[in-house]
C-alpha cells in the first residue's frame, strides 16, 4: 500500500522532495517487458540529461529496515509500485510510528536509517514532535559520512519556513544534552542547537568545497577546462547554506551564533565568491548570505568595527565571476543596495570602486536580455544610493568625476564576466563620441530607453544621478546641464500621459538640489556683502556684491522655475499634469518654508516670494485669461489661501524632513506652513498685488475671492487687534483697502449676505474708528456702493446698523454725512439715518454741530426727537457766546422747511434773550425766501408764534393781509385776546383793511388798546 503523504504545493514539493538519485538499498529486481514499456512511455522529455555523482554507489544495508519496507523514491508513486516489487516503505512523516526515546537504534529522526532518500519530513506548525525532529536532525548530522544530509537540511529549512519565530526560538535554542555529539562540540553543557548547527554546516560546506575546488590550481596551470560541478554535492551545500542564512536573518536566532563564527562566515563567503571556477548553483546561496545583515546594533558594531569584512564583501562582489543569469544579476544589485544601507561608511570610502560600475551597468542593461527582469531592482538600488548618500560629498564628487571623465574603453560591469567594451551608438560621430565624457553615453542610453517606451526606468535613473550632479550650490553652472535637461523634456514631449507624469515627477530632484544646496549658497551670498559692509563701515563694493548676487540668484531661480515656464500649450494641460505641477510647486514651498531654519528663512522670504513663489503663481496658475483654465486658477487660489490662512505650524522641526519632497507620495497642502503673520503684515503691499490679481480673475466666483481676502485679514488680525495705539503700518493697510475692494466689485454687484460678511470681517480686523476717513471712497462706502442698488429698505437698515454699531458718536456722524453725500444715497435712507441719530447722545462740539446742521437739511419724517434733543442740548449752554456759536454752527437757515418750523416751535417761547434774538433773526431771514413766504407766514399764524409775530409784525402782516388769511388771523386774535399789547399792535393794522372788522376784538376795553383807540378816533371820531 502506498503511504498517504501530506500534499504540498507543486513548487514546494519539487524543492523539498528533490534529491540525488541513487540505487535502492535493497537492489532493483529484474524489469519485465510490461514494466519496461511503462518506463519508456514516460512523458519526461529525453532532451535533458542528468549528471551523476562520482561517488554514486550501491549501499546495501547489513539488515533490512523493519518491516523490510523499501525507501521512498522521488519517482511517481504509480511507477514506484511497478518498478519495485518490495513492500512500500514506512512513511517517516507518520509520527505515530516514531519511538519516543532518542536512542539512535530507535525508529525516529535520530536514527540514520530513519531517513529515506528524497523524503522531507514535513510536520504541522508547532507540532509536539518538532523538538524530537530537530534533535534528531542535529544528531544524524553529527555523523560526517551520513548520506542523507540533503534531506535533513531541507527538513530543517522546512521547519524554519512553516513555524513562527517564537516556536523556532524554543526549538533551536534548547540545550543539546540528549544529542550524541562528538567531544569537540561538548565544550559547554548549555550548548544549543544554533551553535551546533553552525559548526556542522561549517564542517560540511568546507568538506564539499574542498572536493569541488581541490584541483583549481592545477587546472589554472595546465590551462584545461574546469570539470563539471557535482550537482548532488551542490544541493547539499545549498540547503546547508540556506539554513545558515535563515538563522542569520532571524534577529531572534542570530544572537546565538558566536561572533567568531559570524566573522568566519562572511570572510569565507568573500573568499568563495571570487573563485574563478565557481558555479552558478554555488554562487546563489553565498550571495544570499552576504546580501542581508539582520544583527542587532550592538553585534553589528562589534562585528564591523573593523572595515575589513564589509570591504572584502564588496570587493568579492565586484570581482566575482559573472553568469548569464538574471537572478544572479538581480542578487548582485540587491547586494550593492543592502551594502549601501548596512555599511554606508565603507561604501562611501570605496565609492570610486562601485559607483561607476553601478551606473554604467544600469545603462548597459538596456541592450541586454537582463532588462525586463533586472531593471526594476537596479533602479531601486540606484535610488537607495541617492537616498543614503544624498549629502555625502565623497559620493557626489565620485559621480561628478564619473560623468565628466572620458568613458573607459573597457569596464567590468555587473552583467559581464570580464572587462568588455560598452555598447555605444554607431553614428557618424561615433569615434568622437567614444572619447567624449561618460555623461553623453548616459544621456544616449536614457534617450534610447525613452524611445523604447521605458519611461519610468529612464526618469528614475535621471532622477537619482541628478541628485549628485554639480558641486554644492552650483548646479546651474554645470556645463552639461542643458543637455541633461533634454532627458525629461524628451520624455514629457511624448504623447503618453504617464510618460509626461514620470518626467514631471522626476523634477523633484532639481527642486531638492536647488532649495537644499543652491539656496544655502544664496544665503551666504546675501550675508557676505552685509557683513563686509558692517566691518568696513562703508558701502564700497556693495554694488559689485549685489550684481554678483543678482546674477547667481537669477540662474538658480531660472533652473527652479524652468519647468513652469517651459510648458506651453494653446489648450490647458490635462488635469493629471496640472495636479502634478501643483504638487511640485508645493514641494518648492515646503522646502522654502523650512521650519528648521524658520528665523533664517523669514529673513530671505521676501526674495523667495518676489522671485519664486509669486512669479510661478502669476505666470502659470494665473496666466492670461484665455490660457488659464478654471481648474488651474482654483489650484493657484488654494495655494495662496492656504499660505495666508492663519494656523498653527503643521510642520515643525520634529516632523520636517527635507527629503520629503523626493517621496513618491506628493506633498500636500496640509504639510505646508502658513506664511508668518508678522511677515504678511509688514509686507502687505506684496500680498495686495496677489489679492488684486485674484480679484480680477473672471473664472473665480465672488465667494472664492472674498474667502481669499478673509485669509489675509485673518492673518494680520492677531497683530492689529493687539495694538495699543494704531501703527502707521496698520493705517497704510486701511488706506489701501478701498482701492483693493474696488477691484473686487468691478465685475458685478454683490449680495447683501456678502456685503454683511465683508463688514464683519473688516470690523473684526481693524478698529472701526480708523475706517472712517474724510474721503469719498472710504471702505464702508465702497462696500455699500457695490450693493445698495440691489437691496430693499430692510436690508439697507440691517447693513447700516451693522456698520454704525461699532462707531463712536463722532465717527457715526462723519460716516452718516458721507453717506448722505454719496452717489448711491436715496431718500428712503433718510429715516434710517434719523433713527440712528435719535438713538445716540448729542455731541456739542463745533464740528459735530455743523454735521448735525447738515442732517437737519434733510426732508425726512420722524426727525422731531433728534431735533428736540439737539436743541435741548444747545440751549443748555449757559454762556451766551457759546450759545450764539452753537446756533451759528447749526446753519439753521439751510435747514429743511419742516425741520426749521419744528425748531421755531421749540424755541419760540424760550425766555433767553439770546434765543429770542436768534429766533427773530432766522425767522426774518426765512420770510425773505420767496418760495416759502406764504407757507411760513401761515405756519407762524396757525402755530400761534406770538413772540415772532409781535417782533416781526410788519413783514408778517405785509405778507398775510390778503383776505385769504383773515380766517386764520381771526383764530390767532381770538387765542391771544388777553395779550393786549400784541392785540393792540395787530388790530391797528387790521383797522386799515376795509373788509376786516376789528371792533369785536376790543370788547370795549379801549383803554387796554391805546394804539387802536387812537386810530379809531382818528377815523371814526367816536368809540
């Protein structure tokens, strides 16, 4: 019966159950013709051959295994039954048959006869039998001549692969007291399996390598072809080295390997890799071991405190034999990558040995069959180099020397076994090209990749190399820069959108280089003339320094902004391209607003703003209306709004990282710090330029523009509101705001809600008293003028109430008078103004009285409370001269007729001689106004203004003697019947009228009417 083996995945089963083919221990019976036909019908291709080991022997056991079951073969089960007439073997994976004790004679892993050729023991993860299996494996490996080492090492590798780390630690670090070890291993009673396995692996690989390389020297001398490597021994050493590599890669296990053994392992790997006759199969496991280093920091420091080990590993990698194998080439690239990560000091020290090999090997991949499988790893290696050695002067110098030096005629690359000529285009100038600097070869290969549509690889290579080009702060002066920049330009000019994005994203390296290196040099240029001038106390040579600064800075800025100025298209670019450029611009700002040198950067911020930030915004995001899309304008507005929006610094020294701009993930607005509020405040004129441009963009809504304006106000509010005394700078800002608001409302009137919001924003930023100035285009008037024509009376009142509520009395009356004189003022606003005046106390200053007098010139209803309050306040003045001055300031003669009449009613009976005199004079003046004479006289009579009629009887009577006035005069006389003096004066005049009978008013009291009595007697002769 065939054992029921636990099935594995195909690739795992091939790996675990592959073994050198040896004769069956029990002999092979004669094969019948039927069996022979079955064998010959095998689907296995006959083209492949098998190399058999030199020590292929028949091992006949002294006694058969119980119960005489044959070993399991790697051949298919159905063929096994036909070929072998012996009973099927016991399945070693059936742990039920294992003997619990660990005696070598018991049936279990510790018994050499337990192991069947080609069978790998595969237990379930965390199986209770795992400790017995591990100890058994170690026990049988002790036997130097044990023939099933491949199966044992493969079993141990399977245990490592299928169990978690905590289980492995328990399995491999327990004491090996139960294992029958040679005396040489029993140095310490607590020796664990890790130490033992390290020793055993070392012993086995040395023995196998000795047999492989024993005739190496003789072969070199005799110049004969090397023998074919024994694949059976190679498989054993592969599994042994794989187990060693698994242990070394596990941080929980590698601490148990003695340091001396670790050193030996690395040195031995370096030695073996440089063997001239090493096979591909043997190279792979050694590369795996040197590729990674997972020891903790303490062990790393002890292990590599001397640089000889990593240096020997590097040199062995560079000088090892090459193979036509993409997997080997890939591993070599990965080794360089990990060496850079683990041994940066060594790699920097020896950079001239490997950097050229790496870069030229990557370029040479484009013309080899390795490209598809190896290019990704090779590019990642170069990217890692650029990341680790970003600011390393040694690596930078080596790269610059490489690209500017003449291309070597022959060089040993990662893909070549010996120095070979580098493939170069065959062109008319090929001879000249071969003698040109290596940069031209690199450019040619990158262009070739772009033409082959390998866009990402080309731009990643360009990206990595660019980070090292140029001396610190001088990339813009590099002689090959224009040729070098043609690479991203060529990639961008393709019709492939993804290629365009690759080209744009690669520009991040230039952003980093200019902002990190070049602008640091710029700061030195800025400070140098200042320090020199301070030292000399004069401005000598200052002009020359400024000229040098301007020239140098212009070149740097031109390089930094080149991308934004070079994109020309009649139509706006695709959304993806606009987003990419937006993110690149954010990267620039991210670098410029570096919080690690915040105070220093603020010092130069006006230069960054004027020369970099603002030009990009204006020329790219806000370029001519016909060329700039709505989407692009919105992106530009987002940036400006965020920069001005007051907020805490989202990026601090703790979480800022300059290489963030090189990350694949784009920089976001959330990572950009706002401009310093103090800088925005002091440089408001620069910000106003941007605000004015935004206000004139037709594709942005009014709400968007107001939000942007609000960001500016919010940024400076913290400063303006804290001022004890308003500064001249704040007044300058206020003085320029009306002009800015005119630009905002130039396109269309805005709504009540928007105007209301604007007033709140402005009042919240500035002291309202400074917003009222003696000019026609004050801030409030500009806002009101843009919307009043669209508002109803309620909205007008609400808006005006909001404005006036924050004004003092003096500023209120100034604002109201400006309002009444504005072009948008309408009579329906009279009542609103009067209501404001009614609710405020009266100021008796001359200027205020003049303004009050102007309000009294309005023809409005509901003025009575205000006029009464005004007159009461004035007449309360005790000083006669002050009273006269107050009345003069009011300009009563210009008041509206209705208000004037109300005034007379208030003061006609005042006892003050000054007031009486004042009332007489203004009445006399009003009687001379032809347009109101008759109405005014009628008012005086009907209002019973007895004092004024008495003192101005002649002009009043002259205007009212007509019969039309007789009825009202009769009423007046009747109401003043007891006022004999006034009655006498008036009746004398009426006596002369033919149609007016005065006698009824005398009531025969002639003695009280002397003037009338005299005139009556003259006329009539008797009473």
